[in-house]
C-alpha cells in the first residue's frame, strides 16, 4: 500500500483477551445473573406470609407466597432473588385482580435488575373506599399491605436495607417517649394493648403509623421522627 499522506499517529491491533489470558473474564462469564430467559429450576425456596385484614375489608385471610431462586449457589457470588409470587385466599371477590397482580409481579421478578421499585408502587395504591387500621398501622389498601410484605421479604433476602433512623432522630424520639411516659406516670396499656399515649396519637403522613402526638407545640411522629417544625 502506497502512503501519500503524512503519518500523524498509529495503533497496533491485538487479539481480544480470552479467559485463558485473563482468569477474571472466565469468572465473570460463569456468574449467573437474573434474566427473563433463565429457566425455572425444579425446586425454589419459598416463604409464605399470612395477611389478615379487618372483617369489613375481607372476611378471609390471604397467604402471600414468594418463591426465590438461588443464583451461583455455593460460591461467593451466591444470590437469592425473587422469582414468582402467589396469593391464595378463600375470598373469590378479589380473584381477578389477585391473578393479574401476581402474574405481573412474577414477570417483573424474572426480568431481573432492580425490582425494589415495586414496593413503592404497591404502597402508593389507595382504596377509594378508604383505608383501614391493622395492628395499629394505617393501610391505604390491601395492595399497599401486600407491598409492605414484599418489602419485608426483600429485606430478609438482602435486596433492601431495613430503614433506620440516624442517631439524632432516634435520640429525639427516645426523649419524647420518656417525657410521655413520665407524664402518664407509668407504661399503661389500653384495650388495644398499646401504651397510654398512643390512645390519642394520629396517623403519620410519612410512615402511615399511628404515632403522631403534640409535643412542645409541635406534631411529632414517635415512629419515624417526622416533625411539622422541621
């Protein structure tokens, strides 16, 4: 080949590195990631959660089963990821939307990637007839409570971190609770098995817990530390 222009630079073509040249490439290739073409194994690890809502919402309990697939089992890259979800209940009134919801969630799980967004999407669903109180916690809908169960499961398998208050917020809550207990002169229980100050508490807009009380002229949540005064 005849060169008619001035050479201003050059590069040397080299063969692509192989797994023999670089063992790290071989290790990376062997690590199995979650994807939608991954075949379902014969056995999955499952967890079942019981969801009992008030009688006026649903007379029968629901049982949410989440089956996980274990990727790279026995290696340092072992991961447990949700693969499919089922909801079982005697109440046939919810059958159609339960089937649709579980199929969509299972499809999202199998695609892999960050599936934690499902928690916020489910928890933001509100029942137009109004929510309900369950074990002292306000739930905007049955779907929102299913979202909380999904969140609990993702925390257990390590996909989400348990929300924790910082040192300052925790100290504020502890101090406020101590003041409330001192004023009531004891840790008393009401008919619902709650501490005395909880009887007058209202729902928190941030964490949906019945834990907001008036302290020092400011509405403060005794669960998450949210305060109207900043």
